[in-house]
C-alpha cells in the first residue's frame, strides 16, 4: 500500500458524493469510490467538499463527516483537502479547524460568495486568506474564480498571498480567460516561484495544462481518472503524440458532461450520472434544486463514455 506524501504538484480529483434515496450520504459507496481513486499513482490527493462534491448543499456537520470518512479510508495514502465555503472569516476558521480535526491536510479556500454579487475591497482577499491561515494553522489552496467575476483576485494579490502567507501552498487557477491565464501564470512563475499552480479547467483540460502547470484540481479526475492520469504523464513527458491521443479520448465525455461550457450544478449532475453508468455509484441523485437528467442527457453520457472508452469499473 502506498504511503502519503505531501506534494502540491499532483492531480487532485474533486470527488462527487454518492447519496442514498433519502439524500443522506452513502458511506459505503463513498469509501469504495475513494479507495479506487487512491490506487492511481498520479493522484496525490483528494478534495472533499468542492463544488463537485455539492458543498453548498451539505450542512456544516456533513462537510466534516465527509472528511472523516475519506480520511479514515485513504488518509494514510493520499493528501486530504477540504473545501471551505463560508460568508464570514470567523466561521471559515472554525470550519477549517473542524476539517483539520477530521483528518484534512489542507483546505481549498473559496471566496465568500457575497463577493460574486457585490465585489470586494481590494485588500479584503489577502486579509481573509491570512486570517484563516493564522486562525486555523492549516495549509491552503487558493480557489481563484473566473476573471469575469467580481470575486476574481488580480495577480498582484496572488503574488502577495503566495509570498507572505506561509500556509498558501497552491493556487487553483480558474481564470478561464486564456490570455490573462497565461499572463498571470508567467507573472507568478517569476515573482512567486515556490507556489504550485494547478489548473481547474475541466472542460479544456489538456489545453490548460500546456503553459506548464504543476497539476490539476478537477472533478473530472474523479470520473475518468485512468484517462486523465495517463494524459498527465504524457504532458509531463512532453509526448505530444500521446497528448493528442488522450485529448481525443477525453473529449467525447468532456463534451457530454460540460457541453462546451464549464462546471456547473447541471454538469456535476451529468458527472454523477457518468459515475453511475460506470458502476461506481448506484444512484445519480443530486440534492435539490439541481434537477434529475432527462433520457436524452443520459444517452449523451452513455455515448460519451463509449467513445472515450471509459467502461464499467469493478470495485473491490
């Protein structure tokens, strides 16, 4: 059995959460699922309570429960990261402490969602991250939101976080504006060379890896890890023939899930359907208000999996 290594330059699947018919967490299936993911050498950590894991629909107690289950099952093999989604600093610190107590090695710190609607003071993001780092004494992956949102952190803020907050170990680069994405990566490489830069562009995965990323934090890696980990090996080796081959294999299921767009509640529902069709989950149920898929959407997932050669998985 592999032993955990603290490494921020790796593939981090943001895991989905299997549910029972009463919407409770299916602990047995969750344990089997994360055990399967931990078998892939290129996967160095698992992210619980990301958007893929329906964090906004989970209670605070359920978020801690998810970390406890995953850490108990594979916490000695891979890093465990928990998403923190909160509207105020004090509770963010409390939830980060709870995640640490439950077995998390670090947190994925999301911006308060009020910033998406109202924007923020330019100094607020640094203070927020610094206060959580000091208050919880835990390592942090910065969750960078798209550049066209009011919660986007400019590169100068990211450099300051990376250089002045010891607990900031990685940045989940969700810029989603390609010219700015490449520009900010170059600036960060020059001015904050120690921080790990990881893509979260599930929908254009290999393209987003090309600027020399250190890994990926994506829900997609929890759906087709056998393809994504091999593609990552090819990317690190600079084997463009293999990169092209895996890009062609990944595309059909990528398009079926994301439809040419980017991750969303509906995309997460399509991913959970793919996990059910692969035999990993017994149900594709999502918590409301995300609605069930119709038959046409299910068929698109079926065809996407077939064309990507991602078949049934037999879990031990």
